C-alpha cells in the first residue's frame, strides 16, 4: 500500500499551457553600425574631464568595448564605445587628422585626446577624453590602429581631391546639357519678345502724349495771339495821342522874345 501511495505521489501532474492573448511581433533593432566595418575592438575604461565641476576633475564615463568602425561607402572612421550590460553610448565621434593621442602623466597604458564634437549625449559638444587599457601592450595596439586610420583618411582625401581636380579639368566651358540649352534659348526668346512688346508700348504712350500736347497747344494759340485789327487800332490811338500832345505843347510854349 505504501508503495502504491508513493507512486501516486511521484506521478507528474499535467502542466497547463496558456497561449498569449496578444502576439507581439519580433522587432528588428538597428545599432546604426550595419553600414560600417569593425577594424578594432578592445576592452577599456573611458574618462572625461569635467571642466564645469568645482574643482575640475576626471570622471569615469564607462567600462566596455571601444571600437573603431569604417564606413563602407564614405570611408570615414568612427570611434564608438558602449557601457557593459546597459549598452549605453559613452563615446561617439569621428576620427580626424587633427586628433593627437598624448600619454597620460604617470601611466603607460592610458591616452588623452581632444574631441571637437562628441555625440555620446545626442548633442555635439567638445570633450577632453582619456582611455585606459589593461596593459601597455593593448594601449600601444590602440594607438597604432588609431594613427593607421588617420593615415588612411589623409590618403583617401588626397586621392579624392585629385579626382575632383581631374574632373574639373575635363569639364568644358558650356557644362549645360542639350535640354538645358534648349530651355535657355526659349527663355531668351521670351525675354526678347517681352522687350519688344515693352518698347512698342512705350512708343505708343509717347505718341499719345505728343498728340495730346499738340492739341493743347492748338487750343491755347488763339487766346495768346492778338488780332491784327486790334493792333492797328492800338497803333492809331497811340499816334493820335502823340499828335495831340505835340499840338498842345506848341500852343502853350512861351514866346521866344
């Protein structure tokens, strides 16, 4: 009896399975690293110099894998570092020719460099960063790859500049396509027609103004010119008045004796 009871107790019970009410589809998360190739990866600790603190000091930014990524199309190199577990970005900036890795004082496994625009906080701002590796060998590997990427950038920029110069030299004076030339000719003809119409309009306006001025002059001429009969009567009246004054003067003159 005891054995039978033990077997009944040990017998597994049916595990009910509940189907989810809502089926959530799988969401593909993008890290924005899909178009880049990884050329360097190593574990390190990152620091930033907090100049706004009182007093200014070095603050730890995070521990994780520092990567140097190369874009497949543009050829630009980007330094990216995420924190462990949370994968939050603590360094994100492009490498430039002006950057220089300087050794940290009192340490052969740490480097310090200046960044003009770091996008770790989603807002570009200048940063003074320092990175520390487990040993000096890893630090030298990081520096060698960092400088190698800078040299590749200078070579690629020189080649691109030469290509642009060659393309500019091959260009002719008229860099317009036939369609653009046709459209340009059409616009020139339209402008000429507009100028002709404007000239004709101005000529019509001038003719109208001249005709109005001539009409006004014709209406004003009779008023301004006196009649010939009036001039004759005025001259006769003047001559009569002169003769009268002469006769009066002769009658009233004193005797010479």
